[in-house]
């Protein structure tokens, strides 16, 4: 009987696994390959007048070309090297278009999206827990941790925990959370008053705008310094490569000079022997 039950259980598990695989394959087939959403461009644009700008060759600010007719804009795109006329904003009056190579336009758009995704990392919510009977030293430790989290740009959930009948002293918990918010007032703003969560009290503190601004400026300065270090390393490598190429060229020239000297000596020896 035990053997029969085990066999039945295994068969049931196998059937469940097979059904899960089938559902997963069906979902993959339904979703299909991702289709790229392309903007309107070139002949697809039908507006009679367009506000046109052209991408600068050096990657700087776009050059405004003014308001052109559709035919003039298409002709201008061809004159600038067979580029594409791409719709940027169809809702403005007149619609805004840009003359640029589409592959470059797509690359820059994807690069910008990646940078935004990297810089818009979701803010974490850190938590600091304490009792309403917390002593001065432990309170300073919690305050220091909360300050560290806020300076990192994170929101902080401050929780006061109660056990059993301690919940009747919730007034002390409210006062403790008010005190912590006041002590950290130069770094944070409170998202409303403390709220009950079962037996506990909780309050959310968010970093001030100037704190977030300082964090972003620090990140930009760090990225800028990193970029400069990479450029300096690249220039140094180029310099070393040039010096190495110069030394190899000097060696080759020296070898050629030695060969010429040997040939001249051989010619002179031949004349003397004659």
C-alpha cells in the first residue's frame, strides 16, 4: 500500500510539472518577440509645416533651422548627407522634427534611458526599531543609524515596539518619535504623524531636498572624476604606444643603417681585392 501511494504521488508531481511547462511555453508563444516602436519619419510625416532642428556634428546643442514646409525639410535632410527626418513632438504647433541619422538617434535614446534608469534607483526604506523605554545611549545609536540612512538618500521608518500591556504607554511612544523627528530635523521631513501598526507605532522620515541635491551633486562629481581618470589613462596609453612605435622605428632604422654599412664595406673589400 505504501509503495502504491508513493508511486501515485510521484505521478501526480510529474503531471503537475508537465502542466507548468506547457503553461510557460504557451505564455512565451503568446508574448512573441518584442516589436520596436519607431517614431514617424521621412515620408510617414504628413504635416504641411514643421519646426525643424538638426543634430550638431560634435554632439552638442541641436541647431534650429526654423519653420520649413514638409518638402523643404525632406530636401534639407538629403542635403545634410542623406539623413532622416524624425518626428520629435507631434502635439506642438507646428510639429517638431529633427534631422539626424536614425541609428544614431536610437542609440542616443537608449543611452539616455539607461542613464535615467541608473540615476532613478528606487529609494529604499530603512527601519530603525526601539522600545519606548530606550536609554540615552541606545537612543543615540538609533539616531546615528537613521542619520546615516537619510544621508544616503533613503527613507527611514522609525518604529516603537510595545509588548503586552506596554501598549497603554503609547503616549510615550508618540513623544519618542516626535523627539527623533525633531533631532533629525536638519536632514529630514516627516511624512505625517506617527501611526499605529498593530501594537507598534511607526513614522516615516524622508530626506530633505537639499540632502538629495547634495547626494546627486556628489554622484555627478564622482562620475566626472572617474571619466577624467579614464581619459587620462587613455591618453597615457596612447603616449606609451607612440613612444613604443618610435623606438621600434628607430631600431628598424638602425638595422637598415647597419645593413647599408655592411654592403658598403663588402663593396670596398671587393674593389681592394681586384
